[in-house]
C-alpha cells in the first residue's frame, strides 16, 4: 500500500469523517435498520491509548461499537497505523443489534507498539501464533516465548511456566490462612491453619491466534480435615509472542464471619534459582518510579573491594564473575558475607509500606526501606532470568504483601498476598449487637433515627466477592531499574485502547441520551464546569478521606456530617454509597463524554467494587445487592437496584472483561430471589413484616421501577449478547403487560409470572410514582429498550410517565384522575421530561425540562457550583476541602440529569 505521512491530528480526523459519512439511520441504531450481507461498513474507527505513557509493546483487549446494520457478525478486523502498518487482531462478537448485525466487538492485540491506530475490516495473521493443546490430564499454552501447563485436577492451579528450556516458575498454588478467632482475641487463643486451592474445573474459555484464556474454578481446602472455604474463579490471560501472564483472581466469602477469619489469601509459586548467591537478584517497586534493587549476597559496601566493574554489574543485575575470579580478599571469604534469602514488601495501609529482609527463618528481620505507596511489583531471579510478579492496585487495596522466601536456596518461594499475611485477619463481623432491635417495630424505629435498615441475620458477608488482578512476567534476565519501573507502570496502569468520544456518540450506544461537551453558550459552559467540578471534587475526596482498602476501594460515601467535617462513615444508612442513586452511571456517562483517563479509572474501580463486594453471589440473598450502610453488606434491604446489570454494561463493552460478563449473567434469573427476599417490606405503615410466599412459587410482586428496571437491564443485556429469543420474549412480555396496566407505569408494580415475564393486572386504583423508581437505571435502560425493540404500547406508557412525573398537578389529574404525591427529586427527573420532548418533538416539553432542572429541588438543592472551604488543623485531624451542602445522591442525579438534558433537549437551553 502507498505510504502516507499523516499527522496524528489528520489521522484521527479522517477516521471521524469516515464515520460521520455513515447514514443517519445507522448512527441512531433504529430498529428499522435494514441489515444486508453487503452493507457498507465504516472505513476505519480511530482508537487512542487511555494513558499517555511510554511503552515499547503492550498486550491489550478492548471493545468497539458499530452502527446498526453496518457490520456483519463474522467480520474480521485489523489494526492500521498512520503509516499503513498493519497489526493482527483477534476479534469476537460482544453484542448484536436487533437485525443481527454487530453492535459491539471484542478485540485483542499482542505486543502492540504505542502509536495511533485505526480498526478496520480486514485480515492479517500474527507473526507468532498462540497455541493451546488439551489432553485428558492437562492444558498446555504456548505463546511463542513461554509455555505454561495446567493440570485438570489437584491443587496446582498452574503447574509450570517455562521460557525456552528454563523453568521460570512451578507449583502455582492458591494459599489461604484461616484464623479461628479475631486478631484482637485474648493472647494465645487463636489458631491459624492453612488451606490450598482445590481444582473443580479447568476450561479453555477462549482460544485464538492472539489471545487465550484459561478459566479455573474451585474452592480452598484444608488438608487436615477437608474443610472447604472461599470458592474461587481464576482466569489466566495469554497473548502471542508475550512473556506476560495476567491473572484475574476472584474469591467468594462463604464462611461464618464469627468463626472464619481470613488471615491471608493469595497465590504462591516456586521459582528455581540459578548461579552463585551474589548473582541472584531481588527487586521491588516503590512509588514515583522508585526501585529497590539488591543481590541476595551483596559485594558492595564491603571492607575489601570487589572491584568497580563487579560492583557496578551487580547493582545493574548483570552477571558477575564467580567467587574464584573475584579479588582474593573478597572471593576467598565471600561465604562470610551474609546472604539474605527472605524478603517482604508489606503495604499495611494506603499511606505506608515497608521492605524488610532476613537471612533465614529463625533470625531477625532488618528494615531495608520504607515509603508511602508501593506499586506492588517484585522480582526474583538471576542474570539468566527469573519471575517478576505483582498485584494491581496494590496500595489502593491494602493490606497487600509480596514475599520472597529462600532465594539463597535451589528454589525460592514467592507469594502474592491479596490480603497480607502479616496484617490482622479480616474481621467481617457486624459492627454492633443489634441494639435491641429484635422485632419489626423496633427495626422501623432504628431506620427512622439512623437510616439503617437493620434485621438480625441480614448483615452478613456470606456471598460477597472480591476480584484482584495479578501479573506475571517470565523474564530472560534481571531487568534494569528503568525496565523494571516500566513493568511497574504497566502493572499499575494496564494499557487500554479506547474509541474516541465522538465516535462512541455517533454510533448511538448506551441510549442516545448523552452528548459531547458543549461550551457554545454561557449556560452550557456553566453546566460543563459544574460537571467537571463534581468529578474533580469526588476524586479529591477519595484521596483526602482515604477511601481505600481491600473491601472499600472503588466506593464513595453517601452523606456528609458538617459538624464533624467528615462523611458519615459510622451512621447507619449514610455511610458507604453502594451505587445509591446511580453513582456508577454518572461516572460512566461522564467518561463517555470526556474520554478522561482519571474518570475511566475511577469508574473501573467502582464497577469492580459494586459488582463484587456490594452483591451476594451465593446463599439466600444471591444475587441481590445491599443498600448503603456502614458495612457494604450490612443493610437488610437486599435489592436488585444495587446488583443491576445496568451498572456493569459500560465496563464490559469497553474492555470485554469476562468477569464483568459473569456478574451481568448472574442477574438474568435474579427476580426469583424476590419471591422470598422482598425489597420493600419495611416501607409503608405496616406494623409487621409481610409473610414470605413459599419458595416454590413462580410468581413475585415486582415493582415497575427499581425492580423491573434491573430485571430489564439483565434480560436486555443477555439478549443483545446472545440473541436468545426466549430472553427477548420474556422482556417483551414484561414490557407489553406493563403497558396494558390501566395506570401504566403509574400502577407502581404488579405480580409477575417469573417463567414468562408477564405481569398480572394490578388492582391499584390510585396513581403512584415513588421518587426512586426511575433513578437506579430505569431511565437509561428504557431509552435503550425503545431504541431496540418495537413495542409501541410500551413506548407510549413510558413517554406518558416521563411527561407526567414532573407535570403540573392539573395535567396529572386530567390524565390520571388525580395528581401525584411525594414525587420528589424533581431536578433529577427533569431528564425524563427531556426524553419525552425528544421522543415527541414537543419543544414546550424541552423548555419545561430546563425549568425543572434549574428549579430548587426540595430534597437535594444543587443549583450552582458549590464553594469549597478549606478546613485546617486543629479543627480536623488533617487539612481537608469541604463542600458542606454536598451529597452523593444529589450529585449523581444532578449530573445524570445535566448530561441527558443536554443530550436530549440541549437546543432548548436559554430559549
């Protein structure tokens, strides 16, 4: 092909112009799109790296959306650089448009250089192909550089990693330390025992020329008595011509929180050690590109000089002459120089780490180094190679620990502790004794005073999960300080390819209800500034309030205490937010508009947290989530509005992350849990909890708001991922029978047949519109349902709800027979009015939406950019920036309303 010398700006602009030339019907994703086998496809989709960082080559997986009707599901793709260089891509479908054309595709590329790329239809093969071989007893993965073996049974989750003929690591096992008492129990009363991972299944989840995924499921087993604890899911990711292995590690807590205290959890490998002790090397990454580098037996700093060249080579990690070849005073007495075989990096909090070493067990530790925030990468090996290993979000997910033991022996043992073994054991017990709330009336009183929905037996962590990410590199030599630092940066900020916001918007994904930033008028500029302010403020609050830790990282707090100048971390239902009023959606829509790296990373962390920690994945509450509380799992309100797939879809489609796909699929049959776990049992004026129906029934009372919104998100996502006609039929059944209610959405809810998705007719005679109905993703998912499915009666019912919720009382009475009451959050609901205006073309409704947006909201009045106030010591423990009027509920709803009003009715602003 002819070589064109395009600038980066021209390259990106050309890709956008090619996309802009597509027919408007395709960009809107209309259900009327006529997909044909020979339909034209976009010439190129511009991609950019999320992080502006230098790297020589990267393994990357990402998702790309396509206009409706434009791309066949079996289309192959290539990456092309500005100079027409092409790079091989492995591709697979993630979602389909209703006509069967490709909506989202997943892609993987290996050893991809840092440059601008375009994705376009085409075919090319990688220079080196990844191979996976399966037998009855094992699975062998060969990338072209390394070979890894997985046994189908036993407790070795990865039996060996070889580079050429050299074994880099072996005997990979999961490790779990169990403690039978909390760490603050009386001295001498605790007993610690060890578990290892017991494999139940090993499958090849993906096999291609570029990328392969091995999935292992099992549980931790105590050999002494066979006790099993903490089911796990492991995924190992491989790329062609790569020395790296990514591991996604998920555990589910299934113990008794009053008896089963996790003292440590992680994965362990044996690393063969070669060469003399002065040619064996240890590396740890600190912060700000800092590297701790030492040899097992040092030849620097001795009374007798080993020679300048030898000392310099050892510091660099290069081979040094054997002992006999060193200057006599050193070489002859090298055995008298202590060899340090054991090392530990411990990140005990988000604010401090330490590195210590010792010669061997039974002798004291020396403090080798301390610091603030370690990036969490280590290495052990020699000049001829070794293993680099690390934990992503190391300091953010404290306590974390990296151990190296026996580096002075023939084989070292390395352990990646997702929960540090040297930290106190996890204490997941509830934080109070119930305070006498032993009946329904007292629990209602507690809810009234602290906003905590307490009920005995409901504040359990049973079934909550945690996903961690590990990374391994099987290296051919001890890395230089610069190379090691670059690996640490890749561990902390894995390369991500992202479509440009303009392209994402043009394709019409995620509802057609958002727009790109627009500062063309003073009013729009002020809204954009306020959107920026809110994100930047919460980003700052994460840092200033230290919202980090294994179980906490990714969440934010719910409400603020102006008297103490703290978020209400210890007040019942006001502490951790747990996705209340759609914080997840706010961050993701804000990212779609801006493409900001820091927004993506905050939204990513929240998606990981809220999908795992805030949801029960096994047990009586599965797969429901827990409402906001001092403990993430502490509230007795177990609800679909927290576990909803609506909050996970963005990350899944942008990154093709398999674990997030699991979480969304968990929700497909979630409605069945509502038979016995009813979300609204403490609402209204009842004096006792309603009796639970028998678990055998196939019917349940399902609200049209937070319940059905979550169900619809799960069914819709499963349908667009798989094309499952049965799921689509259930979804359409539910939509049709909502529309057939005499009061439509204003009936509030009805009994659903869970097998068919059909609602019975409600006997409700008064219109109801609970203010939380539409603020947990219902608004956003309905926009997609109307976009993708042709159910005119449903669209009419939904547009009626959007039109009337904020309407004047007279209009409500005329349409419904009586006006609505208690329809709060009017500012947040302005986006519903804007949607009704968009669907009907009613300009008066568009202007009304902006009046509602700017009107004072009686619940959360946020009408202007708040003023930060600096609070200094000694009034507070540490200086902090405070906005006393702020609440996460208000910010999330203001931001979503602002984004969608701009996207749906932006032309009416200031008219």
